[in-house]
C-alpha cells in the first residue's frame, strides 16, 4: 500500500491551504459523533427540560449548526464550505448518564465536510457543558470521531471502532 502523505505542507515544509480547483464537484456527506457524561442531576435537568438556562438540547443543536457553518474560521487550513445540510441530533442514555451528539453535514463541492461535522459535534457538546456546569463541573466530553463519510475521490468510509487507530483505514 502506498504511504499517504500530509497535504497541508508544501515542498519547503510550510503550512498551506490545499489547492482543490482541479477536483470535481461531487455530493459529499459526513457524520460525526461524540458524547458527554454527567451526573444524575444534570442529566435529569437536560432530559426533563428543567435546566435553569433553558432548552439545553435545542440551544446545543443551534450551536452545533453554527459551529459547523463557521468551521473554516476556527480550523486555519480548512476551506470555506457551502453546506447544503447540517443536522444535529441527540441520543440520551439514562443508564450511563450520557448524551451522544450526532452531526450530519453535506455539500456539493470539491472538498469534504468531515471537519464541519466534527466541529458541529464538538460545539454542541461544549454548549451542553456550558449550560449544565452549574450542576456538574465534572462532565466529560469524549469519543468524538468521524462515523462515516461519502463522496469525493476517496469514496465511502465507515468507522470501525474495533480497528486500531494505528492501522491504515482509508
């Protein structure tokens, strides 16, 4: 297998934005997830809609969408993307007191939307933390990763959480 090279460096080893002008416009979609674990009081406030700051999941959803839309302002070498879709959904696990955020992004363009999906998830989870920190400062944000991506030259990718991150997965 060919060794993959990092594309954000030029011949002199300097960081640069990759030129994508020769790539074909294709439909691209990405889905990322992550979770936040909290104590019972915070979880119940979110689940029951009784948090003092308001609708935690509703505000976190909007924050996740805003984060995805502003990804290129946060990650220096990312291209601005004209997203055609951004959804943020939540799954509540009462037994483990965790909330999983899933962000799905899509566009028609020359480069993908993986970073937008990951930024959307991260922003949504950080918003949950911010809105619940008065009840639980020990919340843990963890397991943020790309679930799936499709479109473009590299094709379809689906995460296999049983695969060692040191192996080749592209």
